[in-house]
């Protein structure tokens, strides 16, 4: 059966048509879209209803020409394994897209070509193409070359993680040390006197801050801090943890620097014939994690972990970036947000 010719597509609704339908001026429609605080509530409701009824969509290209904004934020996506993705950064990306959308912006993901370790050329290409208003950078390290590069180039940016002392303080972070100090207080309040900290090597600034925060607070509280024996090169972390858990003088609680090392603790505890969990539930070794990734709720027992305020972090990053884009003065110091300890059966 042959189909007849398709009807012509209806032209997009114009701002003038919205104005006529609402019985207002073109400028009032523009104010409704861009400065609603200038419009009386009854007029705002009438114009908004006309916009919804007619399906009006602002001309973003015209708006970009007028304001100079591309309404797009570039996010330098961390390298990840698609078959074993980082659940924390996936959650952060979700929060970032929502936060940008709330400000009328999109997020453009980019990264260097496969195998390239230096992101600066990819940043330069994106900025030269004038595709984005600015950049969000994550996993910021001490002396991060990306931060120095964009700062020298005058590119607006906001970093998830602290920048160096001599660099612009355009960052948002959590207080990793304070979060782990709260973990130490939680364990001490439950009666633990011998504790340990389990984490990969603390060469990453956030892991180092977590280790120092936990150890300092544990010692201040008078807890005995035990350390796993050094693992042989290439040996699994579980082996060192098992050695730590042998004997009567073992720790009764182990705090992990993230959720994945907590899985090693679970395995080591069980391999030694012990039970994960707080004493109130009949457990031998309390365990805590950090990041509160989805796996925490599905472990048995469910894992106590520190939850990052990802939506608040993303919203603060977008506000910080757009303030620079719009020529407002940036803060002289970064923004530190508090994390939340979510207590579950692994430490009760």
C-alpha cells in the first residue's frame, strides 16, 4: 500500500505567537523565560500556560549569540572500564547532568584519544572549537597539569577536588579527614578499643586524607590502631588482612578507605572463620566503607559507609563555573561540603 505525501511540518512556534496568545508584549514573554522575577505572578502564569499550550521552544542559537554562552559544560570524563565502571563517578555524572540542566545547560563528555595520557591537547581542541562555556574536572591530583593548563589559558573551570595553593581555588570537595574521624568516633562509641584502617597505598590525596583523619581521631580517643603486615609484591590484600585478623589481639573493627577494600575485609574475616558485623548483632569484626556505592546495601550484612553529597557537589560546581562564565567574582577559597555516615549492620 502506497502512502500519500506527508503533510508539511508545522513551522516552530514564534515568541510573537506566544505573546499574542497570552495578550502580552514580546518583552514580557522574554522576561518570563529569562527573568521571571520581573513578571507579575498572574501574568507569569498566563504566559507559561501559553508557552506550554503552543509548545514554544526558545531559539538557543539566537540566545547564544545574544549572551555569548553556548549553554554547554565540558566534562573531562575519567578513563574507566565499561565492564567494571566506577559507580561513584557514574553517580556524579548523573548528578552533574541534572545540575547543569537546572541551569539550562547540557554536559558534553570528552577525553583524550585512547592511549593518550595527557588531556591538555583534548582540552585545547574543545576550547578552540568554542563548543563549551567552561570545564568541570574531576579526580584532581596534587600538581595537576590540567588545572595549571586551563588556569594559564583563562578557561573557566570548576574542579571536583582541591587545587594547589598557587592555583585558582575553583573547587568543591568533601572533608575526607572529618568524615573518617566520624567513623572513628562511631566505632569508639560502640566500645571498640582495637581498630585498623584498610586501603590501597595512600598516594591519592583523598585516600591520604581519609587515612590521616581516621588514625588521628582514633589515637585521640585512646584506641589502639593496628596495621596489616606489609604484603609481598603482587600478593592480594586479603592475605595481609588475614594475618592481621589472626590471634586474640586482632582488631574488632576495620575501617576501609573505600567500599572496594571493604570487600577484601569481608573475605578475610570469613576466611579466618570470623563473622562480619557489630557485637550487638553477634559479629566478630565491624567493617565500614567509604562512598556508599550501591553494593553496600546488597552485601550481607549491609555495609556501613560514608555517603558523598553528589547532588550538592554537582550543583555547587555548576554554580561556581557559571559565575565565572558570567563575569562574577569567584570565591577566594574552595567549598568544603560535609559527608554523611550511613550506619548499617556491618558495624552495629
